[in-house]
């Protein structure tokens, strides 16, 4: 559904450590840096970018916003969460768990973290319908 998504950071290397580890848990390759020093992650046609804000102001997170990543398995959701905690992320909304999806009514495994810059992230695996 999305072409690309960009999050700001004030510390590129801290962000690289966090995102390389969490994405590796879901089978996504480490970042490639572009000419501006931004971190580029590609998967399934989508592009996730982490970099310094273009306006030169400090990075900040969205109040009420969540970035959701599709995980290939429930085990990947759990591994993503563990990797994030081990690499500077903070738990939010409890431990990874199986819930009922509000979108489909089926089962969904979800886990939530805040990245080192405070952005709220989610890894989710939807039970096949």
C-alpha cells in the first residue's frame, strides 16, 4: 500500500544498529546509505528511509502515529521484538501477543516497540484467511 515511509533520527548509527537488527529478524537486508547519508531498507517494493530531518530541526516522533511492518511468521514477530529490545528499543503495549485483528476479524500476532528516537513501531503477522 505504501511506496515509501521516512522517519527522522538525530543519530544515524544508533538508528542503523536498531533497524538492521530488527529487520534482520524478519529477513530484510541491512540498510544501504544514499548520497545524503539516509538509511534505505527495501522489501517487497516498499522503501523505508531513516535520516536526519531535511529542515535541520531535531527529529521528533508522531503523537498517535504507529508504523506497522508485515512479518513473515509469528516467530519473526517475537524475534523482531527481542532484537529491538536488545538494540536500544523500548517495549510498549506489552509483550508480543496473539489478538483478533480489527481489520479482518482473524488472528494476528503483534508486537510494539519504540525505536531509539521514540517512534512507535509494530510488527504484525496476520493469520491466513
